[in-house]
């Protein structure tokens, strides 16, 4: 008999997640009722945001309950259906539990996707998924970089950052990325459209400040922040009068005692605005963004990378890679 | 022969300003040339912002040069004039050096003020000066508190905060202030229009968080920040989804190693915007704000307090009071 494996939260992580915080449980595959369909999940999107949902407190999303399966963006195929709109064989994408089989009711948030125009269905979890869409609306709406402006991006080799560089450069801005290590820095310039890269590895805040100043000699007009910690302080030390900081992630702070940002005074002294940004802000416009991104990929004007691990047993190792930076591309776990 | 005393910067303060960082120098009273007038300064506005101009780096204002006199908003009377618009006997307000006599050229930034409608000319350095105007445009433009919203103000008993509470309450918002000690807290509620006060003295960030939560049981929609440090962190821990933080000052961080703000993640998790705000943003509209504030005072709808010290030799003690919180009202030094 087929089983449904679910990746569940046993205890809330105190700092970095440990294997003992999670358990893979096996249940019977659910039986669908009136108006429901059964989705076989093929791909699981592994994102830093998942870490922020493991804490006690609700954020822009409800916290994951202890004992429940973790939540992720997933891509799957409808295997059985009493659903009014979704048919057997449809590829569907939605926010579901991390499990082999998910049930979607008539008002559920899984939507049909057309996998015929993308290189792999998994594109709906990467360039045409949450991270690509986050980059799209960041550039189109939040940052709106103009020709001649300097945009600095931290976590630039990551799933969002790698798209940001290409989109922003397409608008004529100068784009500098911060990443860890020479290989990632080379990829920023050679593959992701960045004008220059700054390697944060081995640098303290003063050295990083100086390296950013060298790459951005006229200062930073726009900062797209994914990391926090000394990256953010060093960037703020280079920000121009009237600058804008869009905070999309603070991955260096998710697992432990926050570093403590010391340069907020730059907001005051240089009339800088800083705002948190998460994709649900543009929930009503995701289709528009997805179409634009797929068109760019189809025309060969946008490249993207996926780091695919296989099997439910690799969900945790894949998740942990996000925090040591060892993933190379958008992290996805392939189940089928 | 009359002398011109000037309060000059001898060395840039490293941390808290010390007497040895400054020197009172005496020079001859300047002789005016073509198109200039000579202003006898009667009042000097002593503001925390002056501390931020003593550092090496230019901000929204040029840094004060070592050897030059400090800069302040001053109020004086024209004593001699070749100026095309300013006549002997005119009261004028402007950004000048801290000195007995200032010279204003034909394009200078001193403007005539009508002292007949205010209780004391010094009102043009307090309620109708930079601090009152900062509060006015904060409430009218930056915060725009609406009925039913919760506005939290740190440094609420200060020159700006004491006006903010009254103006915001006039718009129907609920307003809670943070101040140091029971006397200031009582004044917030009894005199400055606050619905409730939170005393930060003796509290760590957890205790302050809890005290704010008690005063703001439905959370904080708008935060007007003047202090930084644990006040800001404790406030951010109470901020609501979609909240707004206007940073007008970070006085706890001006004199030393910044505390390091640990709760920036709240910006991300609750889609909060935070921006630095300084009055020059509204430079073109100061007359409009000044008129509105003077009208409110004249109608008895706005109270304000001044803490007046006398004599050039008390500029430094007056300045230092801003950092230990021992001033009671807008700090002004009266020279004449």
C-alpha cells in the first residue's frame, strides 16, 4: 500500500535547525472527498523563508504548528480528482505541506501550470516560482532601478539575487553583487548580469565597506538586502542621500542571535527609506510576473540555475545548505 | 570695544563631547560689507542634531570643520544693515554659527519673523522653530495618523515628542509615549496629550517590550523614533503588519558605539517600512507650518515648554543636558 511521507516539525529549532527537530512520518495516502483532488508532489521548493515559519510567532504567514508538516511551495500532478477545475494529469503548483501527496479542496490554493513552455517543470518553483517572482516584482515595483543608478544586491548568487542582476541590468542600472567566494563572484559577472562582484568571505565590516566602496565609487542608490549582519552594515556605510533599502531576506539572522545592525543612523543622516518586502504583497499579480519571466527565458534573455536534490530524505540536508551557502542555484527537492 | 564670542570645535568628540573638544574664542565684531547686515543673536537653539554635525563625515548637512564655530538655529535682531530686505530692529531667524554676532549676506538664510504673536521671541526656536516644525510635518506628512491607529513615540517628553502627542491626538489617533522617569511620564499624559506613558528607566528590552505591549494591547501601527537602542527594539517587537517607522532621531547612539538593532527582521516579517526623516525635506513649506503652529498656540490648543539657560558660557552644559535627559522642554540658550 502506498504511504504518504510527511516532513514534520517535532520541536521548534533554537538557533540552527537540527535533525532532531524534525521527523519523517508515514501515513496512509489520503482519500479525497467531494470537490477535492489528490496531488502527487513531484518537486518541493526549499527556501530560507521556511526557517522563519518554524518560530513560535506568526509572521506574514501563520507559524507551523509543532507536530504538523512543514509548508513549502510544491509542484505536482493531479492523480485523482473530484475537483471542479483540476483534472487528473494536470500539473499544479501551490503552497502545501512537505509530503508526497497533498489534498486540494475546491477553494484550495493550487493552480494549474503549463509546463510545455519551460525547460523543466521545476522552473515553476525557481525562475517562474516564488524566487523568480520575488525578483521580478522587486525590480519592477520595489526598486525600479533607473539608468545610471547603482543597485547593490547581497546574497547575489542566490535564487533571487541571480535573477535580480539580470533584470536590473536590463533597465540600464549598474548592478554590483555581494556573494561568498570566488566561484560565486565569478558567476555573478559571467552569468547573472552583474557589473561587478564583492566577495564577503573573510572580511570584517570595515574591509567589506571598503570593498563595496571600490565597486561602487559613487555610492549605492538602491540596496536589495538578503543577508543582514555585516553585509547590511557595510552596505549602509556606502548608501547615498535619498537611498532606498528593500529588505527581502536576512538569512544570516534566521538561525541565531541577530548581529545587531549598527548603521541605522545612516537612514536618518542620509534620508534613507528601508522596507521589508515579501512576495504576498503582489499575490494578485503573480500570473503577470510568471508570464513575463517565462517569456524572457524562452527568448534566451534570462538564465537561471537549479540545485536539485532527490528524495524526501534529503529535504533536511537541502534546507541546511541554504544556511552554509553550499547550494548552487535555486534549491529544489525532486520526489518523483 | 564689543567682542564676538564664538563657540568653536577644537577636536572632534570621540563618544560623548568633553569640554576640551570646544573653546570659546573672542574676535572683533565683524564689519558688514555691501548687501550684508549684522545680527545680534539673542537666542541659540541647542539640539541633538548638532552632535551629528561634529563627526568627520558630511550628512544631510556639511560637517562642522575643526576650528570653526558650531552651527545652530539662532534668533536675533538686526543691529546694522546694508541688506536689501532686512532692516535694523528686525527680528530674524536662521541657521548661523553659535556666536554673539552673525553676518548675513543678500542671499543669506536669515528670515524676518513677527514676534508679536508669540509669548516670547524664543518660540521661533521651539514650537515655531525647528523642533515644532519637525513635529508638524511628521504628523501632517510622514505619519498621518488616522482615528483608531496606535502611534508610539519615543523621546516623547522631548522638544519634538511633546508636540507630536498633541498634534496626533488632535487627529483621533491613540498616542503612547516613552520617556524616562515618573515626572516626564506624568507630563506626557497631563500636559502633552498622550493617552498613556511608558517609563523606560530601569527596564531591559524584554521588560520594555512588555510595558509597551500593555500600553498598546493591539500593537503599534506607527512608530515615531527619537531614541534608538533598546527603545527601538522593544517598539519593533510590538509593531503590527504593515506598520510604519519614522526615524527622527537616535539620540542614544550619537555619543558612542551603537547598540545594534536586533529586530530589523520585524520589517521583513511584518512588511514594515522605516525611513529617516529630517526637516530639510520640507524646507519649501516651513512658513505654512510655522503659521499653523503659531495659530494653535494663539488659540490655546497647543502647549510647549522651553528650558532656557543663560549666557554663551552655558552652551556646552546645555548641550550635555540633551544626552542625560535632564532638560525639561526645548533647550535654548539666551544670550541677551
